[in-house]
C-alpha cells in the first residue's frame, strides 16, 4: 500500500511516516500542497493523508485541486482545528475522513486502513476483513476458503457494518439501511440478526461488540496496534 | 477644606444640595430681618405721623390773652382729639416753664427738651403702661419761649401690628425657603439623572459586552463618555488579543503534541527495554494531559470570545451523545471500560460546540478516573420539565466535601490521577451556567461512583428540532 503524506511540520511528518511504515506501507512525504495534484497523476497512490494547515495553498485548496482533476483517491484530513464547520467543509469538498490533532497512532492507522479497504472494495466490489471476504457482485461470502452462508437480512447487515469497521454503528442506522424492516420489530430483529452473525464470525476472529443502549462495533479480535 | 472633608463621604447630590442649602440658611434669616425692619419702620413712621398730626392740631389752641398763655379746649374737641378705635390717647400742653396749660397731668413727667418746630418720638413707661409719646416744640408768647405739646397713645395697635408683621414675614420666608429647597432638590435630581442612567449603562458592561455608550447626555458629561468609550475600546482590544493569543497558543501546541505522542507510541511499538515501558506510558499520559489542557484552553477562549446567546440554536442532547458515542466507544473499549447509553430526545437551545466540549469533559473524566472494568452510562432525557444529561460511572467517586472544589478551575480531586487538567468540571460548569443550566455532582447508582448531571431549560416545543434518530456519520 502506498501513501502520500502532506504535512508541513517536519517532526510530525517524520514520526507519522515512521508509524505508517511500521505497518509495512510505503510512504512518500511532502511539506507543500502545490505539487500534490501532479504527484497523484504521475504515481499510483492508495491514500492521501492531508494536513489542513499548510504553508502556501492550504489543505482545503489542495483537496479541491485533487478532486477537480478527477482523482478518486481516498483522502484523510489531519487538522488542528476541531470546529464542526471545518469538518463539514472538508467532507463537502471531497475528504473521506477526518482526524483532529492530537490523534492516537492506532486511530490514524485504523482510519487509514479502513479508508483503503473501502476504496479497494469500490474497485473490486469485494469487502475484506481478517479471513472474511464478501463479493458484493455475487452476493457471496467466504471465511478463508469456506463459503459462509448468510440470510438476505444477515447479508445486508454485515455488508453495512463491513463498510464501517472500527466505527460505532447505531441500531437505527442498521434499521434504516436494511430493506423490509418496519420500525416496530426492529430492536429485537436487529439483536437476533447480530447474535446469529456473531456465532458465525467469532471463530474467524471477527468480533461484533455491543455498545450498551446504542448499537454495535465491528472489529478484529486482535487490534493491529496496541496502545 | 470643606470640599475635601465632604468630598470623600458625600454623594454628588448631597454635595450640590449642601452648597445650595448653606447660602439659603444665611440669606433667608438676613432677608427676613431686613424685610421686617423695613416694614416695621415704615408703619411706625406712619403711626407717629398720626400722633404728630394730633399735636399739630393742638398747637392751634394755644393763644395769648393779656400776656398770659391759655389753651381752651371744649369737651367736644377733647373727645375728637382723643378718639381712637384701638388705643387710648393722652395729650398735654406745657408752658415754657413747664406748667400744664391743658390735658393729662401724667404726661408732664418725662423730661424732654425740644426747640421750636422740633419733634421728638419715644416709648415711655407711665402708670404701668407703655406709651408712644410724641413731643412738639411750638414758639409761644414772648419770642424765644417754647411751649411743648405732648401726645401719647397706648401701643396695642403697634404691638399687634408688629406681631402680624412677624407672622407674615416668617410664613412668607418659610414658604419661600421650602419652595427653594424643593426646587433645588428637584433640579439636582433632574440634572443628575443622565449620570444615574449612565452609571446603570456602564454597570451593564463587562468583558463580554463592551459596545460604546451611545445614549444622549448633557454636554458636560460628553468628555467622560468619550473617555469611557475609548477605555472600552482598549479593553475590547486587550481581551480580544488575550483570547486570540490563548486560542492561537492552544492551537499551535497541537502539532508538536501530536508529534510527541506519535513518537512515544512508536517507541512503545518498537522493540525496547522493558524497564522503559512505565516511563513511556507516563510520558504518553502527560502528553495526553497537555493535549487535553490545550483543547480546554481553546474552548475557554472561544466561549469567552462570543457573547452567551450568540449562535445558539435548537439541538437535541441525544444527537450530541450519539456523536460522543462515535468518538468515545472505541477508546473506552481499549481502556477496558463499558461505555453505555440511555438516550431519549431532549431538545435545548445551545451552542453546539460548547455542549460538545462539556460532554467531552464529562466522559473524559469518567473514562480517566473510573478505571478499568468500570461501567459508564451516558443518559439523556427530560426530567421534571428540564432537559437532562448525565454521565454516571462506577469509579471511586468524589466525596461530598470535595465536590464544590472540583468545580473550580485548576482543582483536581485529592485522589486524582490520569490525564485530568483540573479544568474539565469547571469548564463544564461554566458552560452549563452560560446556558441557564446547572451542573451537579452526586453519587452513582447504589451510592457508588460519580454521577455528574447537567440540566438545561427545554427548548420551546414549537421550535424545529432535527428529528433524525441518530446522526449518520458523515464519512459513510
């Protein structure tokens, strides 16, 4: 996996680069936004990590130029600003995710991985996590080499959750994303569906954690980075 | 002297009034006395003139007969001469040698010397009564001889006149001075009213509200207003600069702190001496604490920089808690903490970034102090007609006697550990108060742990509320 990191603080750029490389990823680093569009045209990157507060053109402008040349690369914004407005603005002009400084390394890596995974799923129409693989075209899933049988409802719920690995998902979100569920049966139905999925996925090291009173969280049993 | 002595203790009103009163205290008695004397002297002169007229009338009765001076007055004439409606009138005509020619013997007693044509008026005591005596010298008989004609009357008329005069002058002056005092007080009161209004207006200014004073004022006060407005301007610039500095400093701190944190995390990941592990963990905690402090300073600067009611809108505390869930659940799970939610709709009027900061602080505190294995519950709903948000944990809690203290800035609980700055609860309380709410600390369920409860006024039911059951993460 190849990442382009745009960060003008030399120390932070250095440590972030090392952190990303520790995951076995290839990282190129630049301090300014101006050359970014050209770099993306010339080389194939899987992820752009972009600081907002840059000397010269800022991260927003850089992102705008990247998107205006039609690049679909997933973009993770790093910013020292935490205003909702900034967040909304970044997402509006085409960022895929957003991290506020100071962030935990584990969070950066998890977000980077999730973004890349999602973008790869867009190209290959395949969702992957640990040994789980979901082919979105064929609507078929495998655990390793073993086919995994899922009901239509389980398929909907799991594919929805697979797009949000590591994120908290509200029950209401699962309901509204699933066809054919009416509001009255929801809570119970979701719980039943989740417990069936749990039984099927846990042997493969995939965990669905319950967030009491709120929803669920899909994660791999052994986190990639321990902090 | 007087100015100095009074200046310190008296109000402007009192001073003005005093300065008005003092001349009045001198002028009123002096004026009364002068007026009284003037009128009295005039009336005395008029009455004396009456006596004199009688004396002049008498002088016509002196005749010389065979070289002897005689005065013949008929009983009718005598009655006419003595007629007075109020006082008793006496008269006497004296020959040059002093013997009585006519009239009442008793008037011969006082020794008065007058030349021809001369008048003398005096008060005398005769037979136990006070008399006003007029004496007129008249040439009579041989050349150079002077007869005296004396006319006297009792003083009943004069006494009552004087009394009436005293009352009249006294009452007039009293009314006049009362009127003056009232008018003076009113004038001072009215004249100083713009100052009163000005001070009320200045009283309303504080660091959040430093707009210039603009109400109409008298010319004399304008320089003061101008000076105050310049002062406000400087103050505003100064607090603005201070807030900018604080925000900027806090903001600038984030990048190096991120870098530091990343380095420490990398060091923890890479092969290292086991003895370094606790050190690295402590370092990481310190960095987290600094980062948190920077964030809180930034929030404080921003909340101080905007007036309390600016930018408020209707939002649902449930949505706020849902956002917090996204941020905090992964971290809580990492820390071995069960973070759960009991959420119902609770619309309030608020500035969202401040309430987010508040909730952030409460959850951060709970996660940091409750410890591994703890259970934290974020609860949102409506209780007793107020919106309620509470964060309850099963940690060590805070003893009742320390609860007041932890709500002050930079005070941490005595048992505090972890990455608290001592600002969290104080900021939370400031935010609660600025939204017309309260923040109370209590025990968690079964008397264990800590429960921090925020209550806020419910937003008007008619107000539009975003009614999405939960906000969808924008990234998805």
